[in-house]
C-alpha cells in the first residue's frame, strides 16, 4: 500500500473519495495476472488499490497531476515521458476528487470560502488570474464553452463590472457576483454558480486539451488487445472520448467493448451522488 497522501490525510475525518464505477471499470480492463496497468488519475487510489487487491501481480504505474496525491506527479498529457513500454490497460477517471473538492483549500467548491486558485497541479495561471485579467469576451467564451452556461454574457459583464471596483480573491467573491445576476430561484435544479465554477476549473487546468492529448498518447502506448477505459463526468468530456473512440473504431484500429456507455446503478447513485453523471467508455486496440 502506498504511504497515505497528504490529501487523504487531510480528508480522514471528512468525506473520503468514493471510487466511481469501480467494479465495472476493473472488469472492463480485462487484466491478467501479469498485466501492466496505467492509472492516469490516481486520486485517492480507489481504482488502483482495488486492482492491487484483485491482481497482486499486476504492475501498476500511477500518476496524478496533483502534488498532494501519492503518485508520480504529472499530467497524463505527458504520458509518453512516463510510459516507456507498452501497457495492457489504461484508466482515466476524469475531473476532480472529493478530496480536492472538500479538503484542498484551493477553491474548487462554491460552498466554501477559499482562495480562488483551482489549479490541480499547483502550476500555471489561477482562476483568480483569469477573472482579474482576461477580457470580457474571453471570459464569456469560457463560461459558455466550458460551462454551457446560458447567461454567460450577463455573468461575464458582472465579473468585469465587479473587478473594476474590487479584484476577485475568494470563491465567495465569485459566488456573490453570480448570484447577483442569477438568483437562487433560477429555474435550474443545481446551484446557480455550478456551471461558472466548472467552466473556470476546466479553463484553469486546460482539461479538455489535456484529455485530447492524453487519449492519443495513451492509445499509442497500448498493447494490441489492450483496453482503454475512460470515466467522464460531463458532456464536454464525454463528447471528446466518444469522438476519439469512434474515430479509432472507424479506422479499424480499435473495437468497442462498451457499445453504449456504462452508467452507475441506482444504488451507486444513492450511495454516492457524485457518481450520477458518470459515463464509462471502453475500447480494445486491434492488431
Ligand atoms: C476523479 S479523481 C480520480 C479518483 C480515483 N480513481 C480514485 O478512485 O480514488 C481525478 C483525479 O485525477 C487527477 N487528474 C485530473 N486530470 C488529470 C490529468 N490531466 N493528468 C493527471 N491527473 C489528472 C486529479 O488531480 C484527481 O486527483
């Protein structure tokens, strides 16, 4: 077992990360006793630890871009630097962990007043930088493109107006700004700031670009008949995975293992509401 990571330590008295679609994804990876497994998103180690339990002989290469996670620290867009031999199975369990959301202090949650950082890797521009320096059109594009926010224009305008008076520092600065133009009574069931926060997190971490690069590099590193499993949590991610898999299948370099994405059972959603939007897609590489 790996040493307990800092994020896990911090989370011990709070809610831990519950791995999503755990058994479905491990079954789909079709591991053999001596397989090599690449976990591109180690997080709380839920999937890797279950692999270790079921297949003690499997060689696991685990990375995570978060420096507080106990794995090799890098983005899966740099997978080719880490994986120097072919691997038999790859898992990307995308997005953010419960540990990051609740215990990182980096401003991922609109329910906690924290510095507006949102960097998973601790490097590069912060969400605060985007809000305080990007122009209105660029911010509007982020909200619309990465959050599918319907009133992106209104929110972008409110952001610019506010920062002329006072710069953005904490999550509640942003929540207040969103609530002023999108009150709680808004017709959506989710919190009014949900889409704005999702959009900023994706932009700060360049998540969609990383996914496109990671899928390509992962597929190249895969052994013939190797399995590639991806769990996504929103439509933008899922569209990229779906199109990538479709193209590989069309050009006959891969075959589908899941014809339709696997989704969590009603019981899993009840036990772990965070799993409700999860979709698992799996393919196998051809000769
Ligand atoms: C949903 S969690 C994974 C949870 C893990 N499977 C478990 O069961 O404990 C996603 C993790 O992937 C990491 N991550 C997200 N995008 C990444 C990327 N492009 N490269 C490396 N790690 C990434 C995040 O830092 C986070 O720790």
